[in-house]
C-alpha cells in the first residue's frame, strides 16, 4: 500500500474516472439472477447463430508510412508542448499522440520516457493498453451482427443469455450498450483494488472467463431498474461479448480481429485473451507508491477483456475511427444508432460504445479508456475527416484537477489548434 494516502487516492481517482466514467455507483435493491442455461422466457424469438463475416474495402488500410505530410509548424509546436505538459510536470512518465487528417497522419509525437530503469525515450509508434476504448471495437462488432440480421438492438437479454443476470427480461441489447441496463459493475469488487499489495503481487496475473466476471457482478445488487437511469458499468460489455460469442460461435476477440483489426490492417493492434505482455515497442505503466515505482505493464488482460483489454497504437486508433465514422464498418442505420445518445442522467453524451465530446471546434466522437498504467483517448470528427488518439502513463498526480486539465489540453490542441481553451473539455468523462 502507498505510504502517501492522499497521492495514492488521487491516482486511484484519476484511473477510476476512465474505468468507470467518473461517476459514483448508485445501488438499487437486489434481485436474484436465475441459473444460466434454463429455458428462455416466453415471447423470445429464435436467433440465428451462424455468421458470415462482412467484407471490407481492402484498399482502406492503415498505412504506417503515411505520416510524411509537412505539418503547420505553429499548430504542431503547440501540440508538442501539450505532450510536454503531461511529462515535464511528472503527471505521466510518457505521453503519445497522433492526428490523422483526410486519411493521412499529419502529426505524431511522444514525450517522456518509456522505461524508468533504462531511461529510453518514449516511441511515437509505441503500443499501449487502450482500456475502455476497447468498447468501441466490441460495439462495432455487435452492430455488424445487427446489420447482418443476426439480432436486433431491442432483443431482450433473456432471449440471448437466459438467466444470466437479474432483470434480464427487461434488459435489451441497446441498454447494455448504452449503460442503461442497471447491471452492477464487477470492478467494484475487492479483487480489483489495483493499489492493494495482493493485486500488485499476485491477483493481476489471474485469468478470468467472461462468466467469472459476470458472476462477480452478480454478487452486487443492480444499480437501478433497467432503462430508468444511466451508470457506466464494464459488466455491460462483458455481456455484449457473451452475445457475440453465442451468435458467432467464436471468441469475442477473434471476431474483433476478423472483422476490424485484420481488414483495416491495424498491424499494431491486438485483442489478447490472457497474454500478459505488451508486444513490440511500448512505454511501461507504473504506480508510484511510497516505496517507489511499481511496474504494472505486465498483467492478465482477461480482467478487462471486452471492456478494456485491447492493445493498439495512436496510428491504428485514428485509422479505426476514420473507418468507423467514415461509414466503412457499419451500415448507415447502425452507425446512426451508435451515435444516438441516451436521455438518462450523466449518459447524455453516450451512445452505443461511442461517446460525444463537445469542443470549441465542434462535437467529436470516440471513447476514453483506463487500465492500470495507461490512460487513452480517441476522437473523430463526425464525418471521419479528422481524428486524434493519445495515450499517457499516469504517475505522479498530486493535483487531479491540474492533471485533468493537462490531459484535456492534449485533445483540444490536437483537435482544434492553438486557439482552443486549455480546459475546454474533459476527455475522461
């Protein structure tokens, strides 16, 4: 445990803001889940469980050599400075970011160091854990299945996974994807107290199945009746992944790879099952404890799985969002549904695995993410013309508000240029 409880609490809060949308849990009275595998409730229509993967235009690939455009020096000097604002202050050990405009990488840079031991500089092409930005990949995969007629967004969870959680007859696929299901957050369990010594030494290497994570969530009462409120819950996307696996007969990460990663040639992106290492060049993630830094780069990603387990690069994330918002991955109806935000609580900017961020230069769509050692954001203009992606490795965060402002400055400067207010938007919310 950290010897400085205030600093540890601040770091935990900053990570928690990305893991859980920055919101407090609001618990409702418990209702028991029925045993999985029993008959579905009356009124459930049959579901077709085979799938034929959708083909993409193979010319739409992520060209790693396309970052030779000559950027505007004033604009990108400000972007470089925003990265230094994360690392020179000590808020982060490393920070990486990239901007893609009309398909070309027009700026990509990194600040800080990749390894506290070797002091090697951070690599702009480095890989990182993207945390909850994984949800956008998973949501896109599920919406492809909707477009193929395999299911409907208003299908009930009870019809797909009978008895899996309480109130499954009132939870629809849409409510899982936009976090209005009320399903409890599994990461509230003490097993996921990331700063505890037992997690740092042993629990971070444990392997979890999707059912394991749902079973943990079922120890807690639902947050509210389905559809009555909004609360960010990683369990929702574990259930979405279980639906993908039932419909296709394949692991969720294989479907994401087959439908998105491979066709878009996202060569720095992977969706590991329980492989604990980050392949290729990467900045290490750390916790700063009273006894010194603890390297948390190596962990079993199954603890996050479809809610946060993917590894990627800034170039790949911008290419993915360009394809998504540009209409290459989904039909118009499904893309429109993805951008239809809820009318509940603090979820008014949240769609289906896609979140709107309002900036001085307009609305952008994407997602933020957090997992021990890493924070990520990816954003795109609505027409798919401009994207930004960034990763940072939070470390010494004595002032949460200042750290949030510095992180926000990275996004607003990259998206809007030098005239944007420094704290115009908070990409962690």
